[in-house]
C-alpha cells in the first residue's frame, strides 16, 4: 500500500503534517476529513529501494526458534507470550520481525499453523502441516519437540555433507587458478626465451606452449563459454525433464552418487516417519515428503507411492521400481506397513542411514583429498618439467 505525505490545518488552525498509508488520494482525504483536518496538499512518498537477496534467515535459526518455542510451550507458557519472547531474543532480525507478525496473527484469533503459512519462504509445508496436526490433536508441545529434533538432525546431516566437500573444492579452485596463472603469465616468458635461443623444443614443451597460446588468444571467449554452459545447465535444470536427468546423473556418479542415495533415503525416512508419528495422514505425509525430497527421481517414486496407496496398494512397489531404495529399506517399510508400525520403522531406517551417511562422508573425504592433491601435482609438475626440458637440452649441448 503506498504512503502519502500531507500538509493541512487542524480545527484550531494549527499546521499539521504527517504520513499515512492509503489505497489512493481519495481514501486519504476521507481519512483526514474524519480526523477533522483541512488538507492543503497531498503527495505520494517515493518508495524506498529495498533490494534483498534471500530471506536472510539460515536453517539453523529456524531450528533454534523451534527448539526454544517447544521448550517454552512444554513449560506451560501461553503461546502469545512465547512468541513475544522469541520476537525479542532471536538472532536474525528478519526472523524477529516475522515472529512478531505471527504473534499479532495469533492474537487476532488466527491459528498458529495459519499464521505460519503466511510465511512460506521461512516455514515450509512440512513445518506447517506438523504444527497443524499438533493443534488438531491437542499435542502441540509434543509435535514441536519432534519437529525440533527432526530439523536439528536434518541440519547436522546437511552440514556433514557440505563440510566434506569444502576442502576438495577449495583445493581444486586453487589448483585451477595456479594452472591458469602459469599458462597465462609464466609459460609465455619461457616461450619468448626459447624463441630467442632458436632451440629445438621437445613434444611436451610444444604441447604446453600451444595450450598457453590458445588460452591467451581466446581467454575471454573461454570464460564466456564456461559462463554460458553453466547458465544453460542451470536453466535446463529448472525444467522438469532437465532436473530429472541431472538428478539421475548425480545418482549414477561414482562415490558421490552413493552418498546422495544414502542421504535421500535418510531424508525420506526421517521426514515421512516424523509426519506419520505426528498424526498427519499417510497421503498428506507422502505429498509433503515428495516436495522436500531434494531429488526428482525420489520425488517421482514418492508420488507414485501416494497414488498406489490411494488405489489400495502398498507403498513399497513404486519405491522398489525407482532403484534408489536398497532391498533392506523396502523390506523394513513392508514390515512396518503390515504391523502398523510404519512410523517407528521409518525412524529406525533414518537413524541407520544417518550413520551410513557419516561413513560415506568420511570415505569420500579420504578418497577425494589425496586424489585432488595428486592431480594438482601432476598438472603443475608437468608444466614445470615441460618448460625445463629444453633448458636441459641446451645445457647438455653447451657442455
């Protein structure tokens, strides 16, 4: 809603100025007349430029909010008081602002789940559905504790996977930077020296010099080409077919694919198990789990499982067909369905695969780190040797 600045006089003749939000000037004039203000001028205030990337709220902030909220609700504090306290003490300023808005909505008679649903970028469907199930079942304190446990475990899993890839990525970037710097600045110096000496160059040296010449002549085009490829892949990945093919490729990658597969199984089991144990219906739980799967292959399998259950079949058939879920997981889910303890079985699977992800992360880290260092040594060492080979030949002839 736009903001208008006005100037006028009160009934007593005193000058009055101010700012008011209104749909248009006519509405503002009506508001001022009701307040017995004689208007002299009205102007629309220019909108403030407010560029913001993302929400500014990290996942860990939401996890802490949930844990503190669950603790206070379990202690018997009124909901509005809990939200008021949280709106004052949360680390992220944006989250404090949103919490205050949620408190105002709850005060006006809106349910907590509906108040949270107004902020979809912060509180996803899983979060809102679990809170709604807790409100309906009269067990909001228990649901919030489960939700806090779920988010903390999910955040820990994501940190482990990202942490395992930080060192190899940094080393790779440094290696590529050093290689480009050598080919662009150091190798041309050697090339000029060899040209002045008129020495006959061995094959390795010729190859390096040709690569250096190509890089220097077409460096801008190479950078633009790489940017175009990255942007193209990103845009393709936003389409249904593109994202499906990329996710299939990720699962097929050696070593990394195994980690992604185990992480997907853990996320699926933890999410679905938490929702079912919180009282969410199996169909709603599957729909929410599909949206938070993080992999299109897994998402499609969960959607098929939802259709299968709606038709009176079991959940295990579609999960088996996608090829992501190991036979042990399929069998455990099947047993959980038959015994009526699906939520408990899913949580056991999630606990097991959390440990499997830890082991896979350790194995991947121990394999990638030396591999990157060896490749970096071969590339940089190969360039140096290629540059020194002609010098050895020249020194030999002089001797």
